[in-house]
């Protein structure tokens, strides 16, 4: 009986053994063959026991924008207009380094006579022109080529007014307010615009386009009236082309524009704990931007444009941190690397405890909008978040910085 049972077990086991041999053979073949496709990075699980969020939220929180007046509501339209503003590097690939970017209203912070780091973007004597013609919304960008010896500089702004007549009056008023000894007109080659200069190495152009006024300023390496006029004309033509699809939102409809599409602001670190979302003048730039609008806040416009396109960025939220929505996880890691690539004089910076996938850098020069010296980027799913912090007086990172990074990561991870 024992022999018969053993023989039966042997016969039953033969098919099983054959299957095992086939599986092993297949596994060996797979291990030694090339699998089509491309390897993609995966997220490393955080060590939650080491993550300290301090007083900051650790989960998505409802976004409730604060409106204290009409200008706060109109800023929604200003953010939308940023997506139709030409970036200077699209006109001259040398002019890519960020000098400043913002939404525009008629407040003192946008119109002033101060000079240096805290200079307002527009002259003080333009403010009555803007107010008289009832400036509604606006967008502003300036970049340079990061050169002292061969300086290039391009500024562009678009401002919305209640009517075409008001926009034309504003454009003419801005041009008239620049009257100064030696100021002379520059040719505009058939464009309905006014261009002028004093020294022929810097000049400005003004035009009206529907309910919008367009303002441009350029600095050239040498005094050359012809080259300056050509630069100003190129700026205006590029801006007019970019605005081809820009339609003003009816004023009564602006409050109905979405303030948190797809809930991206819910998963972005709020600003109520500090001023990390403010520019030099205390202006809050918090809100949702199109990819084209958000590009204006990036330090290197040309590099960021390529990185956004490669990652498929389609929505950006700016608040206490900046959150980018990309195509997928692999794209998110690619964008993280692009946004935290150290410059020539920048340094790598240690990750906050528990976040292996974070990438942090210390800038040699603070970035120009929020004056952040420390930047840290985290990835979760298709989202990348960049958290910035101004240096302490001693140059050290603020003690709250790791907590803010941990809190932002936790908000993304718990967003569902």
C-alpha cells in the first residue's frame, strides 16, 4: 500500500513539476530579456514619525479668499491676464532672468518714485492717470540678461480699463507724463502706438488695444535709435499677438470666476501664518494661475518654459507654497529636478527629516518676488510643491522652514 500511494503521489506530482519547470524557465527568460518601455521613478514613503508640521495644517484645508474691496475681486482677472502677457525671453532669448512679476492695481505700491530694490514698477505721476481712467486690472513682468556690461532689459504690462476710450486716454496719459528734456519720438512703422527715448539705449512704447493699454520699456547694450525702435516694435507686435484671444470678463461676472479649480488651493499651504506668499511690497499673489501665467514668477523664464512643457503643467496654485499639477508622477519628478537645479553659486541643502524624496537648495541671491533664499520641492503623485523661506538676519534658515515643508507634503499626501 505504501508503494502504491507513493507511486500515485509521484504521478500526481509530475504535472505540477512540469508547471514549475515551465514557470522557472519563463522567469529566467524574462530576467535575461529586455522589457520594452522606460523606467520611471517611484515615491519613497516618508518617515511620518520624523515629520513635524508645527502650527501648520497637515491636511487639505478649505480655501476662502479674503475680499476687502473691489480691487481684491478684480485681482482674479489680473491673474487671468498674466496668462496673456508676453515673457521677455520670447522676444529675446538672452532676457530670461526675473526682475519682477505681479498683478497690477492703482495702489501706491505700483506707482511710486522710490529707487533701488523697493522701486515701484511705474512712476508716481502715472497714478492719477490710472485712477482717473479707472484701472480695473493688470499684469506686469520684467526680466534682464543678468549682465552689467551689456545690459538688456524688457518690461511689459497690460492694463484693463472700463472702455476703449479710457484705455486710449490712459496710454496717451502715461506717454505724456514722461515729458522730459531731450525726449524724442521713435518710429513705430505703422503700429498705432507712441514710442520715445532720451538716450537711445532705453525707451518706451505705449498702445491701446480695445479696453487694454499696453506699456513696454526696453534697455539696450548701446545707444542705437534704430535698434531700440526695432526692439520696442517687436515687443508690441508680440504682445498684440499674445492678446489675440484675450476677452475681458464682464465686471459683474468676475466674482463668479473659479477661485479654486479642481481644489488645488485646498492642498496648497495657506498664507495666514506668515508673509511667504507676499512680494517685496506686501502684495499677496495667492491664487490659481494658468501655466502661462505662473511662468512669469519663475527665476529663469526660458528654462521654466521648457520644464513646464516637458512635465505637462496645466495648473498652478500660489499661496504659502507653490503647487504645480503635472501630467503624471514621472513628470512631477522631472519638474522637481528642474525647479531645484542649483545655479552656479547656489548650494544643495539637506532635506527636512523624514522626506527622502525632497530636494532643497540654498540660493546665493534671493529670488526676486518673495525674496526666498531657501527652496525645497516635494513630490506626491502628479503634484510638485515648492516651499520657500527668507533667510534669517544671520543667513540661516528659519526654524519653521522644515515644518512648513513637512506640512505641505502632508497636505498633498492626504488630499485623496
